[in-house]
């Protein structure tokens, strides 16, 4: 059931599945550029076997628009999600960050460790631009199927991913035979999407481009389960493994033959691992 949760300066769309009661493990999920509704709640309930709360950050679903006067950062999104937890009166919950939501999870565990009983990070890396510099990543401009076409158009530069630069001095262009390309303004390509890109992702990509948790992931002390598919074309296994190796005591589940976001396949091995992890966090 969807409802609006009022914060000090915004209303966030929250979809709840199950009972929010003491003693019931609660799972929270959110994504920085995709709205989660009834279908997402149903999938996560089925997988986790417990109550689920999906929070849509500002500008997604029927949540309040993102503030026009400034960039709405991932830190701001985490602050809003934490505000929802407090308004719902939830003691602690397990946060499940799927794909881009995994960066929200990493930031959440760093900023509000006492709010989390556990953390699930699925199909995620510690640094977006480092992954985009990897030719094995489907979204990389150096990926073999895109590189030649981008070189012909002068859109490849060897050091384009070495520094963040000004994330607002970026733009999207369409390149025939490649797809949508996110690049520095009038400069080299930073990301390639052969799939259609939503308006929300267009708006959020500059914030995602700045994500780099490599310097502080080792500070996280929240019990963590890292899930990744060994056939994920978007997050090559080495990048998900780097998250696991950086977070002390984390568990790593490599899904054999799994692609991006293995939860979507409703695999029994993923369901068993997640339910076991959630049960442990409820003790």
C-alpha cells in the first residue's frame, strides 16, 4: 500500500508490504533514479520473506520534486530515507541496495549505522567512474563494441575517468550505432547506454558520476551481504568483489550464471541466502 510520509520540507511516496510491528524484521529499499512501487515490494517480500518498505526519493514516483535550487545528492536521499524510518517509528531495518541503490546503502551505513540491522548490496561497485573505465563493463566507452565508433567521433580520451571534474559540466548526446552517451560538455564520453535512458537517470547521472566510496568503505561495521552475478555485463565481478573485500566481515554471494540484479530472476539460491541473512539480523 502506497502512502505519503511528510518530512520537514517534502512528502515522500512510501510503499509498504506486510506489518510494521515490533519483532518483525523490516527491509527497506530505494533507488536514486527508479521508482519502486507495488511490484518491487512484492518481489522483495517474496525474496526476503518479511515486511518491506520501499521509499521513492524526491522526483521519483509521487514524491515531492527534487529541490530546483540545488543538486539533490545521494547523501540528501539517504537523509530523507532516514527521516522516513523515524516517522514510521521503525527501530532498525535492513537496507537492500540494488544496482544504483547500492550506493545509497553504502552511504546509509556510513552516516546512520545505528539505524541499520543489516545491509544487502546487490550488483554494485565502490566507484562508478572506475567501473566505467573498465572495458569489461557494458556501459564503458572503452567497451569493445562502442570504442571504435566513439574514437571515430573524437569521443575517446585516455584520462577521461581519472578525476571527477565538474559533474554539472556534462551532457547527453545520441551517437548513431552506439546509443545515448554521457560525456563532458563538448568533451570525451564517460558512459554509454545502448538501452533507452529515463528522464530520471538523465537528471541523476551527474550525482552518480561523483560516487567514490573507496576511501571509507572500511569504516562500515554493519553486517553486510554482497550479491553479484558472475555473468553481469554491467558490474563485472571484480568491482562487486572489491566492495566485499573492503567492508570488514561482509559475506559475498556469487550467483553462478547470474546477470545484473539477480534478485529479478527469483532464484531459489538468492532467496535462501537473503532470508537467512534477514533472519540473522532479527535476533
